[in-house]
């Protein structure tokens, strides 16, 4: 049986969060599945070693409707492309009528999809309920990323045992979701005084200004930037780290899926959706807020307690 999974959300974090359900589908049908995802999901790099994935198809849709799968012409192009693949079954992690019609036109006989026109809700809950209803079994929400063991061991040999190795998620999808970079620098200075550490700056080219502030600080000799690395090159590094500290960003979810302990700072995104699905994630929310009340438009970046973050970091690094 040829199985397709359509996951049209953007970003690395969402790609990671959907992995338990994609894996469960693959196991249920005892075959690797094809996935249709957007380019910025970084699926080609994140899932290169994943035996549950047969093929990664790129969904070319953009905000300005200039992608090859946008508009009416894009509708017919995508349906034609899928028809040529001759899929028997499709799982659509989306409630849009567009994808239903596309897969019908592609002559995929068995179509499973979210209820049409569903309003936005908890991303994890929706995916879990949908998958469990379709497969008739309980599905864990814990994601897992696979890496070549040789890469993990080779990277480990380069790590000095004199230091704790920490991933710093200083990036975010917007300024309201990002703890001030001065707080991160001060945090790392204090951690380094307590336990000598190497800090891996999980951020890209768009975050050059943030990275540069670290690299001109007193911690410059203790910092390694991910800016010029491919996502696939960062995975064995993260896997060998003891802790992730940072914002709710794709790097948080990657670290969690690699089995790394994570301390996530939530200030303007929903904890219940993005911070509670993994046993590896602990969260800190703004003063005066709860895990339930911290969501979009909380705007609490200036209310994250430095002392709480520092004390929790020391606790996690000590265990």
C-alpha cells in the first residue's frame, strides 16, 4: 500500500510535533510513508535517517501566492503530481476543502482528514485525536528524530568532558517570543561561573545581530554558532548536549525529539500546545501567568524571572 501524509504547516517545530503521528501511521500500515510538507519544515534534513519516511514531497505554497501549488493552476498541478504517484491512502492533517478536492482529483481512494473548516485549536490534541481515531490505537505525543550513530559518536569525541554542553535557543519567530539577548548573556555568564560550559547558539542568518552580541561578550571563547551550519549538521551536536535553554522555537522541539532535557521560556505562545507534549520539556512562564493563561498575545517577555531561569538551569545541569 502506498500511503501519503499531508502536513502543510510551516516551520521545523511543527514538523517535529507531527512526527509521532506520521510514525504511527507508518507502523500501522507496515510501510514507509510519503509526506507532503513545506520547504521551510526542513524535513529533508531532519528526516534524512528516518526509516519511516519513503519520500518527501515539497508543497510549494507561499504567503504572496506565488508558489507553484498556489491558486487554481497550482491546485491542478498538485492534483496531477499526486495522481502520478498512485497513492492508495492519504492522511490530511488539515481541515481545508482544498486538500480534500485535490486528493479526490488525484484519485486517492481512501482519504482521512480533519473535520472540514475546523477552527484553530491545540495542534497536539487535534493530531492525536485524529490519528488515534483513524488507527484505532493510542499514540504517544513524544517525537523522535533519528541520527546516524557514527555521526553522534564522532561528534561526542570532539566534546571536552571539562565542560557542560548547552544549546541556547536565542531565536524565535518574532520579537515578542524572544527573551532579551542581554538576559541570555547574563544567564550564561552566571552558569559558567558555577559550572564551566560551552554554549551552542541555535540561531540562523536572520539572527546575526543576536549572535554577534554573544560573540563580542566575555563568553566569546565559550560560544559556538549554528549560523553557518546546515540543520542536519547541528543534530549530532544537539544530541550530545546536556541541556537546551531557550525560547519556544524550532530548536526547542528538535532538542526535545533528540532526548535532550529542555527548559523552555514561554512568553507569547500557548504552553498547552507547544510545551506539554514532551516529557523532555519543562517550562517557565511570565510572572503572574500560569501555563494555562500563557498563550498568544500574553506579551510577557519582560516578566520572565531571571532567578527562576537560573535556578532551574543549575538544577537541570546538576542532575
